[in-house]
């Protein structure tokens, strides 16, 4: 069977490789570089930059561990960006190598649906060709939202695409949006020496997280002298030759060399030709799919940021796997979203999964919360990383339905609670598992015990 995938990002390339493993003849159509937004101008380059922030922070605090480096740590921004580019390039080549190993063909160009089986590919030089597939997976991803109000020009007013390819370190920046992008980029630039001002219209940073989680982040920002404004939107923007001026709704005036607009992303359906086939979309322009990720047109599936699901790379990858199983095999797989981890890679890290406590309250659920501060762990004290906590939420049957971790390595540890949440395990079951000592993961065990008032290493 021939499968054509439009888009080579975390949804598309995973779908393509999985389909090849299942025996399909696979072709990927990608306009830019494989790896999509996540690998090229998103998750990976951001983490490469944040790794440099971590090293700088360690060097500044080394004396607290009896390590005297001497002198002053200096930032080589040009080297940092080259290092980031090298990591991205290596990973792109890695995906291309996997394609070659699995026999996946790749065509460089934009793909447009002509009908339910034929796709017109337009290459960079303007030449065209028709590609046919028995089944099609749409995985074109998303692009940053740039409302005209912000006067986006790609120079003074930029998005995450441009900020990750800066030629020089800006002296100052206003970051509009206190979600993962705004917080991560803001944290990195501040550590490099940029004067940062983060603006979030909603009541707290990390607006999709619970308030107690956000408070830990805001304390960290205050401690690190990172300026932020919450519950205050932007009423006007003026772009000048020497920078950007923004007036907040409160009347405050902010000035900076540049402005980063990180207020969301939209499905990139511009060139897909959905109208040629009659594929249905919602009010936000996202492709509508059923629980098997199939569109209203038989044989055409859609995954990732194109559809109304959490816009996260790991979600797109799982959707890619589910979509091709349903496209190629009789065995039908349904997509589950009940245990989707979300992460913010700042200091301290933030990770959550499942239902938030605020959501449980709104639903009127009969729920319990177990909580444990890292400060009480020997490992955290030894590392000097004792900010934050683990929070576990259970339903009336003691089933783990949600969790949040704020602290060192939170984004790694959330995986254990994601498994528990997805499989419907109880706090008692997971709490009885022996966790290694001394580790930060003991905080999970202690929080699970706290659900039943059985936490040993905490005084309340």
C-alpha cells in the first residue's frame, strides 16, 4: 500500500517511519527541513540554549559547593548559537538517515490535495509533480499567530521562529505571552544578560497550570530578578527605529530593543488544498477528525497541530502512530488524551499531566490531593535544588487522575505519573512501589502516601 505524508515534523516523520515498519511504500512531502517546528525552531533549539543557561548558572553558584573557579563567567553568544545550530543539524541528518534505512522517500516541496488520492507537489524552483497515495496523512503543523495589532515585521517585532536565529544578543526584550515559549525564552535571554519583561494577560504565568504551580515559577522569576507583568494585557504597540514601545492596559509603558510575540499558533492549512477535497475544519481552521484520526474524507488522516488536540510534539508523534495503524491495518486504534504531559523547561522545571486541581473543582469532583515538598528530601538538599513540590490528584476510587511537579528534573519524573494516569492505577498501588534512595523520585512516593495521610517524611 502507498502512503503519502504531507509534513515531516514530529507527527509526520513518526507516521512515515511507523508506516514503513508496517510494510507500506511511504513518501514524505516536506517544504522545509524534516523535524518540523519542534526540531528546527522549537523544542530542541530552545533546550540547547537552556542547557547553556544551566552551565552558566552552575558556574556562578560553584562556590556554594566549594568549587572556586576564579574570574568571571563570560557569555559567547555566537558560539552558543552555533552549538544550537550544530545540534539541530545533527538531529535533522539523523531523521534523514532513518528515512533512508527504512526506505522512506522524501520530496522537497509543498503538497496540495487535488483529490482524495492525488497530491500536487510544488518544488522551490516552481516545478510540479503529481504524487499518488492509497492513503494520506496530513501533518503540516502550525505557524505562530501574529495579530496585526502587534505590528509584526520579523525584525523589531518577532516570533519564536526569529528569536531562535538571532545574530546578536538583544539588550532588552518584551515577551508577550507567559506560557512555555515566553517563559523559556525569557529565562534564557535573562541569563545571557538581556533585560527581559514578560507580559501575561491572564492572572499568572504558566496560565494553563494551577495557581500553586505558577506561584513557584513566579517566585523563581522574582528571585532571579526577571521582570513580569500578569493580569495585564497590551493596549498599544509602537515600533520605532531604535526599538519597540508597548503600553499596557494598566497604563504602564514598556520599552525594549525588540518584542517577542508568543500568543499562540494556528494550523498551517494554507497550501493543503482542503477545499479541493471537502475536508471539514472547525472555526479556528483546524482539521476535524474522528477518534481514529480520520477526516470526513475516507482514507485521509490528520495529526499534530492541524487538529484540535494538545499542540505538543509528543502528542503529534503518538497521533502519527495511531493514524497509520488505522490507515494500514484492520486493527483500529483510538487516540487517548487523558494522560498528556506538558512541560516548561525553566528553573525550576514545571511538568503536569491529566486533570488540574482547578479543573477537578470546576467539575465538582470528589477528589483528594497528596503533596510533598522537595525541601524535605535528602537528595534535593544535597544537590542544592530544593525548590518545588510534587502534587498528585486522585478521584473517589483512589485512581490517579492528575499530577504536577515543580522542581529539578520535573520533566523527566512526570513520566511515572503519566503511566499511572493513563493506566488508571491508584495512589495506593504506585505508592507501594519501592522508589530508589536517595533520589528526587522519592518525592512522588511521598506525595502518593500523603493522599492517605501516610506521608512519613513531612511535618504539617
